């Protein structure tokens, strides 16, 4: 049984603006386009939501519903900065963090770095640290799969903490409006409502065959998710540790006038890849596989990080010239740049990994 936490900041853009201008506290605040523009509402404070205002609505329509609302332009740099801060907090608890948007992430805390035995306690601590660090509140959901954790975080917004245990899941799923199920978008929701399927309880009545015939592969997912089954895993952001390329020659060769231009081309490719992913590395490695499949690697570390094709090439060439490539026919050449700047994620101490007995903690719905 896994322990998944879904964390979602409350009225995110609006909360950041209110934090930075306390005179806005308690007022309907709308972040997005101005009322006299063609813009839309990015988000709004909970006070504004009472007037029926929501994300995606035309700002002019929002103004008609609540003329006294304060309309603000978004400050994306500020939101990204907060997003980084919360992600850093998550990484103190687990490396299995999957950000889903600027203000939302899934965490798999089945094995957590701090040895906290309860997912609920972990979630409470994360919420506390988010307030401490950013001055903002988040809602958290705790459960045994991603879908239920997400439903849970939405349950008691704002500043909520909800646990969905395996015992409570069936009841919650039966009552859940059909549009809230993962993968059911506006079109499918409309279709299902037209066919009298309004809640999880209605969805439960449909057989797997019926669902697959109507919705294809997704139908199978609907069948499972309403039964509390969701096998999706928390997939952390991919952080490359190195970038490289290798290829085999058409004919084995010891001819430097063939090998060196090959390495030049590989240096250009690796440099382009490093630029594309905004990476730079300190270590250049050349791999040589000889005709008899004997393979060697030669590396050198530089003083500075580089993604410069000329620098990479000159090091790689020197490394190659110090091998037996000129004497023994070469079958394959590879070039890799590694030793990227250590991200804070890698610096954090993995600490003691413990697997506590299964328990969501003391919290009940
Ligand atoms: N956002 C946007 N346009 C949308 C939806 C959202 O620009 N149509 C932005 C503004 C939100 C942020 O993304 O602040 C996060 O979106 P959420 O859906 O999580 O909404 P909020 O965080 O604003 O509110 P909630 O408390 O309901 O999570
Ligand atoms: Ca949010």
C-alpha cells in the first residue's frame, strides 16, 4: 500500500498578491485581465468566488458580477519563485515529487527521508513549513493512490488536510460527481450526464465491457478508478546526469583523419543537446570500443562548466590521442559530458530510509 500526498496551494496567484499587500486581505481580489480588456480571470480570492467568479471567466463578466473587486495583473516571476520554494520543501521529505502545475505536486512518501511514520503527519508538517517559508496556505490530500490524493486535497479547501483511507474510499467515490473523475473532461462529462450517469455510484453500474466499448482504453481506466484502483506512479522530473552520444563506424578504423572529424561532429551534437536542456558539465569522457569489443573510457575534468563545442572537442581529441586508437582499429566512438552543477535536490541528505508499517495516521475525514 502506497502513501501519496497531493499538495495544492490555495487561490495561488491571488494569495501571493494578498500576502504582498495586506490591504487586500478580506477583499474580492481577481488576478488576470483588466475588466475593460478581452482578458480572462487567471484566479481569484475565495471572497471573489462567493460572487460566482472563477478561473477562465472573462474579466468583463467578473466585473459585472462584482464591480468592487480589485483587479490585478499577474506577476509570474513571484509565482515561479514560490513554486521553487515549495518544491524544495517537498524534496526534504522524498525524491519522488511530481509537479503537475505551478502550485500542485504529488509526493510518494511511502519511504520518506525524515522517518515520519504517518503520511498525515508528513502532510501536516509540509503545510506548516509552506506557511513558514512562503506565508501562504496549501491544501493537502493523503491517500493510497494519485487520484484519491487529489480528490482529498480538494475536499476541504482552503488550508485543508484530508485523508482518504481504504475504508472511506468507496463511499467517497460513490458520491463523487462524474466530472471530478480523473480523465473525464467536459465532453465526456456532458455525454455521461445525458446518459443519466451523474456520480460514481452510477458509473459503478457500468460493466467493463460497456465502458471499453464506449470509451476505448480510457473506459478501462474509468472502470478501475471508480473502484479505487489507480496504478499511476509518482514520476519525478527527469534531471539528466550526463549527455552524450555514441556511434559505430561502418568499417573499423585507426585513421585519425576519420576519427577526429567524427569526434568533432559528436562534440557539436553534445554541445547542442546541452544548450537545449540548459545544462553544462565539467567532465568530458571519450569511450573507445576496439575491433575486438574491448572497451575503454578516458575522462578529464575541467576547471569550469562548459557546453562549448570547441572546448569539448579539444579535450575529447586530446583524450582520444592518448589511447591506442591510432594503432588498433576502432569500432565505436562515444563522447559524454557529465558532472553537471549539483542541484539542491542532489545535495540534500537522503537520510535514513525507513518503511513504517502501513498507517495513514490519526486523521479521519
Ligand atoms: N490558473 C490560470 N488559469 C486557469 C487556471 C489556473 O492562470 N484557467 C493559474 C492561477 C492559479 C494557479 O494557476 O492561481 C493554480 O490554479 P488552481 O486551479 O490550483 O487554482 P487556485 O490555486 O487559484 O485555487 P484553488 O484554491 O482552488 O486551488
Ligand atoms: Ca491551487
